């Protein structure tokens, strides 16, 4: 029963702090209010007001009114009303001269003011804290002139210490809020970057497979159209169409398998590493597109093993997206792909005649082009995509060898370190 009550009280205190935008642990306000009550009881004892019952005992509910209203009844009190009860209680106590022989020569009532100043500063800000401190100084001055109090400088220092402690807690809370905001912002940026990376991967898989499938379907349609024109026999046309549709089916099934594998790896993580395509797979990519009906000439120069795995994957995806764009915007044209790897540099060129596709993508705002630019930026490479005379040109240049990081990004200007872990697998 007691444990349940304490848990409920703790939850009430934490909810009250969060409602006011306060990040302090629950025990900070509890210690502050208990300290006020303890100092108040000492001040009452110094005035022989504990027993027999004295009207000064009403100062106890005055001090406890604000925390009880906020925690017990979930009331949001303004800062000036929050500390009003404690200020009235201390003013009442200071109007009565204590019997210093009972608990020593120093009055405990001004210590309550120090805690009130610290609480107002830490909870509501520097300006409310300074106002409460000024009122407290005025009360001490009136008490020193009127009823008379001993050790006024000690009480003044107590108020200053309370204000400084409250300011320290306030700045600490603001620093925590700023840190939490930066952490949430960094998390949102990382989430956005990961979402964009996943979108690019899915886009590359779907766009390429659909482009190749459409090429096969177009080939089958042309084969059937040749029958009507009498260019080929029906048997040959059916055989050619059947082969094209079978290839389209194969490409579609392979694309579905790749998408499932990619989504599964992102959701749960694969049971074993799965290799990703690299620069050496661009030749197979070109053959696949060429077999689908889009004539592509490929030229490869240099040692592709010099490229880091992440660099090879990026070049492969850019080549894949470029060929998908050719199949989409100029399906009846040809394309030339060249990859050259030199000492400390690499260059990928994909070009095709513009023809009827002139002006369709000259703005460069398509999602595929944006994805290629993003991949090039990750590689530390420069990418130019646009019209070059009578051709559409995609030109990717890596000026120097790059250092591959475990996260998949590369740092341009550094070579691969001996024994560096490859990132050409997803785990």
C-alpha cells in the first residue's frame, strides 16, 4: 500500500514537472519543499510556537499550499502565486522576534526565503527569481529596522546563494533541453537519410527491372506486328515473342526476389551476408539490357579491383539508372557505356542520342537523376548529366582513390587501406 502510494506520488510530481516543461528529477522539488518545511519548523521552534498551539502554525499550510495544489490537484499556478504563500509565512515569522537561546543565535526563517528564491529561479527563470529575491531582501530590511534580526549579512548571503544555485539549475536544464533537441534533430536527419537511401535502392531495383521488362514486351509486340506485315512467318514471330516474354518474366521474378531480399534485410537483417553488385558487374548489366533489345556498347579499361566496394556499388547503381533512363526516354536508340579506372582515378560515361527525347529531361529534376547525384556525392565524385550536343551524357568522375568507411560512405583523396573491411555485403 505504501509503495503504491509513493509510486503514485512520484508519478504526480513527474507529470507536474513535465507539464511546466521542467526536466528535473522528481526528487529535486521534493528536497526543496522538505527543506522549506524543515527550516519553517526550526523557525517556529525558535519562537516557542510548536507547543502549545500557536497561530504561527498556520504558516505551515501556507508553505505547503502551492506544492499540494500543483501535485495533488494538478493546478498550474503562475510564478508569483507559487511562492506567495511562503513569502507571507516568512513575513509573519519575521514579525515575531525569536528566542535565540533555544536553537542558537541565527534565525531559521530567512533560510526559507533562500529556498524560495532558488526554486523560483530554477523553475521560472532569472527575471522571476530576481523579483522574488528583491522582495526577500526588502522583507529582511524591514525586519532589521522593525522587530530587529541578528546577522543580516548572513541572511543576505543566503539569498545570493539561493539565487546562484537556482540559476545553475536553470542553465543545466536549458543545456539538457538543447542537447535533447540536437539529439532529436540528429535522429530525424539520420532517419530521413536512411529513408532516402532505402527509396533509392527500391527505385533502382524497380526502375531497372521495369525498363528491361518493357524492352522485352516491346520486342514481343514488334514480333507479333511483323506477322501482320508479312515480314516473318507466324511460327517465327510466336517463337520470338514467347522468348521475349519469357525473358521479361525472368527479369520480373528476379526483381521481385531482389526487392523481397532488400526489404527483408532492412526489416529483420539477413541470416548471412549477401553480396551487392560492384563495378565488375556493370558488364553483366549491359549484356542484360542489350539482350532486352536496347543496343548498348560497353568499353572497360583498367583494373576494377582498385575500386573500393562502396565505390563500385555506387558506379553500378548510376550505370543502372542511366540505362533505365535511356530505355524510358529513348527506347529505340543506342547507348554507349565506358568505364575507365586509372591510377588514383575512375570515370564512368553513359551516352545516347537525343533524337525524339530532346528536352524531355533537360531540367534534371527527376527522382532518378536526384538519386544519381546523391550517390555521386556519397562517393565524393562529380556528376554531370545533361545534353551534350546531339547526345544525352552522364559523366561521373572520381579524381582520386577514396577510403571506404564501415558506414558505406567514402572519403575522397585517400586510398583503400590494406586489410580494410569490405562493405560490399549487407548484414
